[in-house]
C-alpha cells in the first residue's frame, strides 16, 4: 500500500501516542534511562496530550500512513520560550518543528522526507519566515536528515528528559 501524508485529525490521538512511544527513545542519547523516557512519554506524548495538541489552533500535526501509522510531525506556532533559542534564531515570525518521528522500519524509505515536505509546505503557507527545531547533538541520523533538508545549526540548547538535561543543537531553515 502506498504512503500518504495528511493533516492529523482528532481521531488520531491514540495512534500518534503509539508512534511517539515507539520512536521517542530513538532520539535520545545513549545512557538515557528508561525511567526518564517513560516519564517524558507519559508527560508529553500521552493520548491525552495528543488530544490537546490536536485541538490547539497554534499547532498542526501531520501523519504518514499506509493503512498503519508510520510517523508524524508537529508544528508549534509560537515565539520560542527558551531564551537560548530566541537569541539564536535569525528571523521572525518563526515556527517550531517539534519534530519528525518515523518508525524504524521506514527509515531511509522516503517517509520522513514526505512528511517533511508536507510540513514545510504548511508552515510556508502560514506565512512564517523560518522553521526551527532542537535535535540531540548525538543523534547523527537526525542531524544528517535535517541538514539535507536545509536546517542549519544556529545555536545550542538544553532539553529536559525526566530529570536529565540533554544537549541539543538549535537548527533553523529560513524560507
Ligand atoms: C530522524 C528521522 C526522521 C530521519 O528519517 P530517515 O528516513 O531515517 O532519514 P534519511 O534516511 O532520509 O536520512 C538519514 C541520513 O542520515 C545518514 N545516517 C544514518 N545513520 C547515521 C549516523 N549514525 N550518523 C550520521 N548520519 C547517519 C543516512 O545515511 C542518511 O544520509 P544520506 O541520505 O546522505 O545517506 C528518522 O530516522 C527517525 O524518525 N528517527 C527516530 C526519531 C528521531 O530521532 N527523530 C528526530 C528527533 S529530533
């Protein structure tokens, strides 16, 4: 079955949680504890949280499906609250890509690029000047992927998982 990318709907909260729970740990550096991962997923990526995200006018979510759910992206239209990010970004208005998560069976298969293309189209359509994201500095695959899609490193930031602070790059793609 071919892969389709579409805007997520209110009915997708449970499937989004399932994909997030299966992929979040892949974005964390070695040594991240399972307890911290579980804490992050239950705090930020639960079915209830996705239901909130899906009903938030300042967020847009996209899913890749082939019958099953394969991956998702989320855009957050807000001025960044992190002072390091706010200082590093070069243009406004901006939107956070938070982020690209695809099941391992689909890595390297074009699903992530299809999600990225649809997500960038949506951001561009809302009139922002740029898109930014944070990515763990040790996540080589994701950094290469974002580099390929035009996201340049403009700074660094901290990212809290459980009670551990992780080191991210802040990346920005200016339209
Ligand atoms: C990050 C993600 C969306 C990228 O999608 P993908 O389909 O794997 O990406 P692609 O295969 O198109 O590109 C990955 C690139 O990284 C390269 N790569 C793979 N492993 C690598 C590593 N350890 N270090 C550096 N580059 C690596 C690949 O060769 C490829 O580059 P190429 O096209 O020049 O050969 C996907 O891997 C994913 O969902 N990962 C788990 C969750 C995650 O980390 N999300 C990002 C959170 S910020």
